């Protein structure tokens, strides 16, 4: 069966677009009922899905800064902290590393200045971000409340603190599908410095079907290995082999109905064949102009590597990839010590490329439909850790992140931490509020990103009271109707 025939068959089947819409409507009627056993084997694919509301976003790029960027040194100026520099703090504070803890306050060594027409205050360590301040929406009141790296990553990336759940990219591709036949819907660009904390769990599909897991793009060439066929198998010989392999795989799948991992593996084989040309073309940066290379800092050894990945991310969403995640290396932002030198170093590596991505997406028109996220799993405390080599300990009670693009207000600052930058106190944005806001931007609701399994109904929000952060949106949602509230409560009640 050819690819076009297969798409035609899927479109006519119970799980084509019309079938998905009917299944979704039926799910809305029975959301409160316990999961029922499947009478027929379920199948899953990446065909585009219907949306609950008109979407403002069609793709997302997440610049994940693993380790915990210090918000009070980068995004959240605190004059009172500077005034009380080296004084003892007598209030309640939660340390992650009590052995090196200090109660002495540490004002930021770096100056802040206002940028853009919006007057957004940013640190001198982020001069390039300052040039696009009018395009970004800065949230200064993020909160997860779990002080360990892994648990806070899970909260922001999967919805809950525990391991084993689907990642954000998997949820979005499950809810949205993709319009790109020749590239994976969810792609992950890893750092040459190593995988982030939790490793491959950052892009796992959890208990969603395996077709929704992330595809890793390596930091060096070949970025995706084994794309080229052996010399003796290229051209017509490869076509014949792939047709035969597809026939054998389909026969095998028919003998094992309901084996979702097997079905996903077969789809991966088919996609890999189509990627032979498309993936190499998407990652061929020689197609870009010298001006674009310079804008991303690819001409500078300091920014070349991260700039190349940011440019690849733009090229991927340009070609229809739904979710792209860029990771920095393991604990790159985790400055328990040596913050005076380490923080400027990682900012110098990432600031210019991140700002260039915003500028490039805008000039190509992609910023209108692409959500860009920049942030880590936590911030840092306002007190000294390690008196001999000054750093800052973990802080998940109040930290900063920024967003830009589709449906988001530009030049916007949302929320506040207290006068020392310790806790979020105004317009607090929990991880589940962040997720609810993303679902709104993509035109999805909880019911479209829920999955029935033996233990119950799982979802991204998973019963948590996620509220859309209207302050950061160009077009906030209307107040929910009583029916919408009842449906939300029903899916929450059935969640495990």
C-alpha cells in the first residue's frame, strides 16, 4: 500500500479526521464514565487533528535552560536585595543544600537597564535579548514548589512531579498531529555538553503510543545517523526493498492487532525512508545567507554551536515540524558556586542565538504562528551558597521565564516576586497554568489531550486546576460556561 493510499485509507476509516471528530464528541458525552475496554484494536497516527477552538499557534520551540537560570541576576531586578547586600535574612527559606547554606543576602553583581518601547528591565548579561524586548512576554512569577531538578522538570515538562508520564512535546503532537509527512512531528536538539537531568525522559512518550515520542537530533554531524542507504541499495533497489519490507511488516502487524509499539515501529521505518532527503535538507545550513549566519552568531566560536541549533529549529518549524526542543547541557545553569564567572559564560553562549531566533521568526512571518519558550525548571535563592566560591541554591517558589509569538502579548511583564526575589506573590503562574495557556493557544482542551488506559484517564493537566493566564494573551478566552466547567471537572474526576 503506497503512502498516499494509506493516508486515503486512514481518512476513510473510523480513525480518519471525521472519525476522530466523532470519537472526540462521544468522549465529551461520556467524560465522567470510567474507561471501557476497547472492542476493536486502537490505532494511532500523526494525521492533523480537529481543534476545539480556532488555534492561534501551530508550532512551538522550547529553549530549555536546564539547571535553573538565576532570575534575580537576569530578569527580576531587586533594589531592596542590593540595598541589604550581605545582611542576614531572618525569614523562612528552604535550602536544597543545607550544608553549604548561608543566611547572608547577595545582591546581583550585574546592572539592569530598560529596553525597547515597553521599558522591560533586563540584566546587562542579556544585551541581545534587550534588542527584542518588545517581542517577548516575561513572566516573573513562575512556581512549581518542588526544589529538586528532576521533580521540577517533570512538573514543567509532563504536568506532574512523578516520572513516567508523557512529555509536553508528546502531548502536543498527540493532540495536534502534524502536517509534515517527511519529518518527525517532535524533534529534540541535544547539547554537546551532555544530556540534561533525566536524560531521555525529557522527550519520552510515557504511556502514550510510541509514535508520539521525540526524535533526537545530535549536536554533531551526522545529526541523524544512518539516513543514507548502502551504495548497493540506493535508487530502485532500495525502493523494491522498502516495498517488500512494508508488505512483510503489515502482514506481521495484522497477526498482532493492538500492538501499539509494533505499529509505531513500522511507522518509524516508513518515516525514516522519507527522511533521507528531507532531514538532510532541513539541517543543511549552507542554504542560509551569510547575513543569517552572522545574526545567529554562527561566525563566532562562542555562539556557533547553539546558534546552529537555533537556526535548525527555525528551519524545522518552517517545514511543518510541530514541536522542537533545544536543551542546554547537564546542569549548565546550576550555579551553586562560581556564579560570577559561570553565569556570564552561559549567557554569552545562548543570548545572541535566542534573540536571533525571535528576530528571524518575525521577519519570516513564522512568529505569528509559533510559540517560543525560554526557561529552566527553577530559579535561584537571594542568599549566598558557598561563601568561598559564591553561588545560589535552588528556588522553585518564584522564578522567571519568557515566551514569545503566536497569540502572546508582546513587550509584556507578568507577575512579581517579593522584594528579595524569593517567592512569587502576584499573578502566580503554576506549571499547570502554563500548560492550560499552551492548550488554549493551540486550540485544544483537556478532553483532546486525554488518554484512556487501564488505570483511568490520563491528561496533561491531570486534574490540576490549571487556569489560562489571560494577562499574557492578545485574545484571552471568554469566561467558561457552566457546561465547560462541568466537563473539566468530569475529566479531572476520572484522571489518575
